């Protein structure tokens, strides 16, 4: 019976396994199961083989490479700052130079690893250098994931007692080094400060955009002015030194120079140092005259002098100014605030960092009248012989039924005579030009906007493209501009304000209402009047040089060729009529600035301007004068000067005498004139 059961078990299974009462038949080692086990074993064998060969490659094939990398981890690379290029005036006088200095740096990676020990060292360093611990922590944090690049804690022109203490007690300050460096030296202090700019350490935001050009954390770069615009020439290339350190970062060898630093290139400007100084003094002189005429809000100004033949800027002065030496060495909020360079003090000190010559915008006043005159002559709205009445006021009928006419006043309430264009310019008759502006308004739509069109040809309403920033393009108002600007979202009276009205054209004709210009734009326009109708490209840098200053004669490496002056299509006859009016303005008995310039040699031609500010404020008139010389001479004009004294009153009272100071320096003249008093008729 047992034998029978054994045979029955074998007949129900191909394997020698006891029967399992819980299943219908015992487990079988099927071909499918064998295949799966074979595949799993093969995969395991392949993976093991890959790992084996990878380990063999790392140990045998790449072993020397990783050994070299491990050795490299014992080498510390140190960047050596390069001497920055200098900035010279046109005659080789250094405006910005370098002076050797000493810096205290700390490497975050080499500071103590525990927070209490690190804080203790920073507190001790703070006591020695008088630098707050918080400031050092902020600088370390700003490095983010870069623990290698050192943080500059303090810079000094000379090695003083605190720096000597650090140097002599080096073992007490792990991670802290005293290194030589170069500091910017601004030879003449605040002179041309907004124009020149300053340098400081690159910010994280700047590094993000400039890293692709080779900039690295800790680099010093130009911030504003020419330092920023021409940084790629001035900055130079940092060198590289290396030394061997142990696992704790302690030096185990002397520094080895791997790559020498390459000094930056210098730039030579078109600026004339003596003329720049004269222009800056002239602004303060004009403000003093304004105070003498009880214009007590006069507190700023700008003067631009340029060569009308090629657009070379000879002087660009802006007041108030700041001393860029505040950025040399340790920069503190207290020092910046004292110069008006923080938000709390900038407004109080009338924004010393603002370059009013290129970024300050003002209504042009009567200095704009030559623009209106040329546009009227070119469109045949008037002719050279046209006579119009100069009256105490001019009335414009209202656009709206039932409203009285709008009345515009003349600066001289007693004027009442017929005038031609040169006389109207010389006497600066507002009502004469009001009539011309009203004629522009009444032109058919097919004529477009001829006054604005010609003003745009003269460079207004857009940036001049001068090679320094920031620059404003001003505002040349048009009917389209009003529609874009005054909308239901921005103006509760948009239905009225968005329309171009007769008063807009009338006031634009004398440089008022919405018009905004920069002093450089005005100087460029008067250069066009002086050079026969060609628009110049203002520029400040003439070439890149090596050497110069007190070391050697500069060698020109690259010369910047300015764009050729472009004709704007002016009729020479129209230009001659306007220039005649400008000459009469400085020499005729009715000229608004004749008492300032009539005795000066060589002769000067130019125009005063008295630009009214917003009547809703208590600001005074902006005092303008723009002109050129020599005028009506066998020699072509050599210089254009444009001056504005903020809140200075009549143009002849403050701006014209200030401009005369610049002409005196340029022509080396000692001619003395008596400034026109506030009781004289001016425009």
C-alpha cells in the first residue's frame, strides 16, 4: 500500500518533493522560472563587472590625475590687484591718478570654524580697525557660496598704527592679511566729480551681469561717470600668486608669482583743466550775483563749453558737487551723508551727485527762440524782412464757446513797436514769438508739426549720445505726446489735458510749458548756429594712452575719432539772420546782454533766457545764457558756452556774467564788465 502511495506521489510531480496538503500540487522548477533566474544572475554579474572596471579605472588609469588634484588642494591662489589707468585732461594734467595703499583682508574659509571663536576674532579685529562687526558679517554673507575670495575690511593710503598692529600680531588673526593695494587719487578734489565718477567693489548684481566679461568677486570697478563708461580700458588685469598651505590653511611656502598683473590703460579727455576750474568757479559766481539781486533760492547750476567745430567738450561743470575722495579708503555712511550722497541728505544738499549738465532738465526760456526763428524761416511762416508787432500782451481766442481769450504777457510791459526778426531776438520780445507760435498752431494738419520737426533735427527730445552716463533726452512736447501722457488712468481732467491747445504752441515758441532740455542739448544747438548749420557729436574722451603724467610722455594706443558734424539742411540765409540777432543781443543798445559782452574782445554772440518754473511752486526763474565766440570775425567760432543758474532770475543777471568768466579764461582776457542790474529789460 505504501509502495502504491509512493508511486502515486511521483506520478503527480516531476520533482522529488513531499506533497503539500495546502496546495493542489507541489511547487515545480519550471523552464520559465529557470529563465528568470538566469536573467537576474546575468544582470547582477554585469553590474558587478561595471563597478569592478570603474574602480580599476579610478585606481590604475586616473590615479595620477586625482593625486595631482589632491596636491592642488594644498595650493592657495591669491589675486594681485592691477593698477588702474589714470585720467588726464587734454594737456596731460592728471585728473584721476593712483596712490599706493594698504588693505586689511580676511578670508572667510580661514576664520575659526566654531562660531564663538570666529565672533571673538571679529570683535578683536573690530576694536583694532574701528570697523563694526556687523559690517564685516554683512560683507562675509554677501560672498554667499564663495568662501575663498577675501573680504576687504579696511583700506588706507598709508600704513597707520591699527594696520601695523595687525601686521605685527598676525598669529592672533588667522584668516586676516595685510596686503598692498592701489587707491584712487582725485588730484583736484570735487573738480568734475560727477563727470569723472568713482570706483568701488563690484556688487553681486553687477557681478551677475559682468562675470562673462572676466569680472570676479572682489574686483574694483567704475561706478558712474567716465570711471564706469571706460572701465574696460581703465581696470587692467589682475595678477595671480600661489603658495602652499597645510590642511589648516597655514602657509608652508613663499608666494610665487604665477601671472603678473597688467596695469590698466589711461584715457585722455577733451576737457581743459583750467577751463573746467573756471566754469565751476563761474557757477558759484553766478549764484553770488543772484543772491545780490535777492534771488535767495539760487542754489545750483551747470555750464557746458564745447568746440563747435567737432563737438569736443572743453568743460562740463555742475554745482553742487561732491568730493570723490569720500570713496577712497574706508567708506562709511557718515562720510557719504556729509557729502549729500545718501537718501537722507541728498535732497537737503540739492543732489550733489546729479550731473546737471547732461541729466538735469529745464525749460529753455528765451534761449529757445532761435529754434522757433529757424523753423519759421525754413517753413516760410516768416521771412528775413517780416515785421511783427511787439506789444505788452498777446491774446488767443478760446477754443471753448463762452470762455474769455487767453492772454500772454511780454517781459517788458511797455513794449509797443514793429520789429523784424534780428531785433526781436536782440530785445527778446515774447509777444513777437507768441504770434509766430500761434501761426504754427493754425497750420493745416497736412503740415504736421514743423516747429517740433525742426527742433528734433537740432537734437532736442533725444539724448546727444555723449560718452558718459546717465544722460537725459529731455522732452519735446507734441500733440501725440499729450494723448499718450494724459489718459483716464493718470489724469482726472484727461479729456481737456490730452488735447493740444493754442497755448501749447504759443508757449513752446518761447521755450516754456512742457519743454525740457539739458544744458548740453542747448550747447549743441548753439554749436550748430556757430558752425554753419552742422550738428556735432559731443564727446569727452579723445584717446587711450600709455604713460603720461609725471612719468613719461603719453603714447597713444587708440584714438577715438568723433563722428563728422552732420548738416541738417538749413538755408544759409536763414542762419545768417538768426546769428545777426544773436550778435545784436550782445552788442546793440537794446540787446539783453550787451552790458555784459559789449566791451569783451573777441566779440561774442548769444542769447539770454529767463525760464519760468511751475507757477504752483515758489521756485524762481531759471537764469540762462548761451552763445559763442568769436562772432562776426574772420576766424570761425572756437567755443560755445551755455550756462544755467537755477532759480537765478533774469538771464543777464546771473547766467550771462557766469558765461563771461569762461570766455575770459578761454581767450585769456582780463576784460572787466559790469553785470546788468535787475532793473534792466532782459529775456
